[in-house]
């Protein structure tokens, strides 16, 4: 008898850290009693915004990524600068680059009317990323909810934790690994670049200097848009084939040396990542499954739960 309860004790102890690690506190049903219309309000806001400007779906997806990589998915990217901190909006990866804040504000205003102080800004970002992917033709997944919002933000943390377009494969792997994400997660989540746009300044060195890993005519056509100097903000499609459709053309491009960013092509450049790229290039189903898994894992990065953080009333400001 004694050994039986000892065994139970061991099982309990052994399972506890696993339980904590999976962030069981996030639940797709988090708002089902407190704000039953939350999911439909966010979805309607996202669809209206995409109908107005197709690109905004991509921008909303990226906002969630840039939120989660900086001290977890806590809505910190949405905070404007204050006397106490310089926020993340002007960090290297974000300045003149991240967009979609007005869409989040409009959704938040509707949520505050329907259920004041209930739905966090961090959860709006997670849901908006999901709804954008689905609306543009990508996979769906169960979105865990219950994240709370940070009361601070950090430009230096954003500078240090968001990967850049000139990163090598090993730098990308380190960056993702620091967030608990695997090589498979890196390759699958980079498939986000099947939608949206990038500025000349982010791919200039690639189109002039990556001669060994770039299709020559692809490079040439981009050089017309993006001269050696100037035109920094000129935009190019991250996926030259179907820039506003969430599909696996991103990977089909990589196997033809037509990745726009150096960090894209780094995933298909004679390494252990090549086989994943080839798999996703030929198997949309495998890509969609691994993308959904990756999004769930990214969305679980260090959420604030319980009594940590707050539910912001205005996503740009800490509650006074
Ligand atoms: C692997 C490392 C990554 C790097 C180095 C990277 C870098 C970039 C860069 C430089 C741009 C263009 C920004 C501009 O010119 O203003 C961009 C755009 C974008 N990124 Fe990434 N990214 C990475 C991973 C991801 C991930 C994991 C996601 C989403 C889960 C994502 C989603 C997007 C989207 C959707 C766009 C287009 C945004 C728009 O059109 O507004 N990226 N990325
Ligand atoms: C972060 O990046 C911005 C823009 O590149 C830069 O101005 C700033 O000095 C960097 N460091 C910190 C700590 O904010
Ligand atoms: C952000 O961009 C603006 C406009 O181009 C620029 O004036 C400012 O110096 C940039 N801030 C940082 C920190 O790089
Ligand atoms: C290409 O590389 C050379 C040598 O490293 C460098 O001087 C030049 O600025 C780079 N060109 C671009 C457009 O990045
Ligand atoms: C491809 O690999 C070579 C050799 O390691 C490296 O010099 C180059 O920068 C890589 N290119 C990309 C786009 O990753």
C-alpha cells in the first residue's frame, strides 16, 4: 500500500513540470462565459480590415510574432512610449515597418463596448493572426486564450530578440531556440512569408551580394526596383507568385533560389533544413499542419496569466 501511494507521488511529481510547460492555463474557451462574442468581434474586424487593404492580414500576423518574441505574447508591442520606457515600436525591426495598430484599436473599441475590461490586447493579436491566415487561405487551429497584457515594453529587448533579414541559418536557429522553438518551427513559421511585403532596405544586400544562392533573373528584376542606394522604402512581394494567398509557394520559391530575404534563402542552402523546405514545397498539408503547431507554440511563449499584468482598456496605454 505504502509503495502504491509512493508510486502515485512519483507520477504526480514527474508530471507537474510537463503540465506547467504546456501552458495549460490558456484555453480556447477562456471568453466563452465572460465575452461570448469576443471571437466573432475580432474576426469581423479582421475581415473588414483585409477587405479594405489585403496586405493588412500579413501585417497583423507579423504583429503577433513581434509581440511574442519580446518577453512573451503580452501585447507589449502595442504600447506607445511613455516617460518610463521607450517602447518597441521604434526598435530596429519595427520602425517604419510594423503596421496594423489602428485595426487593433478598432477591434478593441468594439470589445470594450461588448464586454469592458475582459479581452486582452495580447489575445486580440493572437486571434487576429489566426483569422488573417484563415481568411487568406491558410490553416485553422484552436487558439488558446487568457493572455494578459504587460504594463511595460522594452525597445532594447525588441532589438535583441527579433531576428533580422541578414541572419544566417545558425543565427536564426539560435533566435528561435531562445524562444523554445525548434528548427522545424523556424522553417514552418517562416512560411508566413507566403504573404506580405518587404522594403528594399531589407533585401538589398541579398540581391546584390548573394549571387551564389539567388536566381539571376529574379535578382535582376528586383535590382530595377531597389537600386544600390535610395528607394529604401520601395516594396517587393515576399512571395513573388501569390503574394496575398496563404499557400506553399514560399517553399517552391526557395527551391528555385527565389527567396526574397537572405534569411529566407538561408533555409534552403545545403543544410539540415533543406529536407523540410522540400517537403513543404510539395506537401501543402504537411506545411499547414506544422504551421498550425508552430503558431500554437509561438502563441504560448511566456503568457501573463492569473493576476499577472492587466487587461488594458486602450491597447496603446497602461491603465491609469
Ligand atoms: C525567421 C526569421 C524572420 C525574419 C528574419 C523576418 C524578417 C522579416 C522582414 C525583414 C520583413 C519585411 C519588413 C519590412 O520590410 O518592413 C518581414 C515581413 C513579414 N514577416 Fe517576417 N521574418 C521572420 C519570421 C517571421 C515569422 C515567424 C512570421 C509570422 C509568424 C513572419 C511574418 C511576416 C509577415 C506576414 C510579413 C509581411 C508583413 C507586411 O506585409 O506588412 N515573419 N519579415
Ligand atoms: C535599438 O534600435 C534602435 C533603432 O535601430 C536604435 O536607435 C537604438 O539605439 C537601439 N537600442 C536600444 C537600447 O534601444
Ligand atoms: C524611426 O523612423 C523615423 C522616420 O524615418 C526616424 O526619424 C527615426 O530616427 C527612427 N527611429 C529610430 C530609433 O531608428
Ligand atoms: C556587398 O558586399 C560588399 C563587400 O562586402 C559591400 O561593400 C557592399 O556594401 C555590399 N552591397 C550591398 C548592396 O549590400
Ligand atoms: C549559403 O551558405 C554559404 C556557405 O555557408 C554562405 O556563405 C551563404 O551566406 C549562405 N547564403 C544564404 C542565403 O544563406
